[in-house]
C-alpha cells in the first residue's frame, strides 16, 4: 500500500458505499445493456436529485461524457465556445471535435479561467458568414480547471447569453458534487434552473469506479443519444455495475458527503498554506483543489520528500483532495511545506 498522494482525486479508490452497491449488484443475474433494476433506480435517483424530468445515460469516463454531450448539441460544421484552459480544450485529445465530426472549439481568454456572458456574446457574433464555423454550444467546467466555482447567478447569466444566441449550454461537471457542496445549494439551482441544457455529472472523482452520467435537461437533445453512446463504445453490457453506485449514493446523500470531505481537506491545507505564506496561493480555494505558485527549488524539495503533484505553466502546482483524503497526510504535507519554506527563506 502506497502513501496517499494529492496529485489527483483520481488516485482515490472506490468508496465503501459504492463498493457495497457493486457487491450487492453482483448477486445473481440481471438484464444487460441497462435493462435492469439498478439502472432504472439510478435514473429515478437522478430525476429526484434534480427535481425534474430528464434523460440520463451512463458512460465510462468524463472524456466520453463531455465529447458525446457536445456532439449531441452540434453538427460537424458547428462551433463550441469555451474558456481558456477548459478541460475539453486542453485535456481531451480533441475528443469533442472527433465525436462531433469536426466541431470547432472557440476559446475565450479571461483572467481567472472562467467564461463570462460577454465572451459568449462576442464570440457568437464575431463571425456569421458561411466561411466560418457556426457557434452552436457553450461549455463551462464546474468546478473550473483553476478550482473555482461558478455561482448560480453566474451560470444563469451565461445561460441567458447562450440561449439569446440560440446556443445550447453544456456543463462539464467532473467535480459537480464538489461545487454543490461548496455552494451549499440545490443541484437544480446550478443546472436546469440556470439554463444548463446538458450536464456531464462526474461519479469517478466522487468515489465511484468508472462511471459518469450524461444528464439531458433539454430532452430534445437526447434524441438518438442511445445510438451515439453505442457507436462510441460507451454502452456497458453489464450496466448494473455502473448504475448501482448511483442508485445507492444519490438517495443516501453519500455523493455529497464525499464531496464535502474532499472540500474540507482542501480548505484545511489552504489554511495551513496561508499561515506559511499567503503569497503561495495562486487561486482562492473554493472546492477540492489547491493551486500554489511554488518556486522551482521548493517544488523540487517537496518532490524529494516523496510528494507527487502536477506543476503547470507559470510554476502553478496543483494539489487535489479526494473523498478519502487522510487528514493526517494533509497535515504531513503542510508540515513538510512549512519546514522547506522556512529553510529556503533562511538560506536566502
């Protein structure tokens, strides 16, 4: 067993509630390809959670959820508006373009990595001629790649701007649970009530094994999605093993408890960093990610002590906390950072 690391919340295993649900589903036989009680209960649980009628499809991973959701919104000659460093642009190997048959991503550049209504309007109106891709969708990440959270009013403003231009609004919710926990809001308040047409609802980072839900609030967009999912190789033959954790964790509140713990671990580490040197914090800590601007020598010293984390352009180092974050390990990371920071200051 390796010591816990905070490079990614994907490092976490399956949470006990999800594992118990899978084990329970493993007794006896059941229909394949979603024709089973667990998938039906998971669908009902999603509808109850969002307090609305919607269509839900389970896929294996977040890239498929995002790419197929956007493909459902677009034709090959369309364009998708997104923020700079949006996951769909920088971390999905052109999957949205591939599965849509070529839809172009239009990137808006903002100081904090968030999309704003003005970005939507300006990019949608910049070119209307037949020689350029026609904007058809907008996508936002909740939480963002910088760990920031869109508040309900922000999403509603983006939704209004999108719909005014005849665009569909997609939400990349790989860490949607963390956003709901951070905002302490009803899931509907940051989705369909705010104008979101389709959501990629992350289960993997929330303690499940290999499961994401594509949730269509605009049910017209779900037409033929079952065939799109099948064609993409994302239709699980033994669907009950993807569905069982959703059927268990949504009604119990386990999904939200997992997210709250992850957020609390991040807040604890961020508070420790603030005591060490608040200037190290690159972005406000709003969910389960802490982003630090670490000098190269300090980052190297942390790695030399065995810590694993990602560093992006500009010496921005990311620490992600999962549902299973061990508070003792969080404190150990903070203690090492404090000791190494003090040593570097004394050497200077």
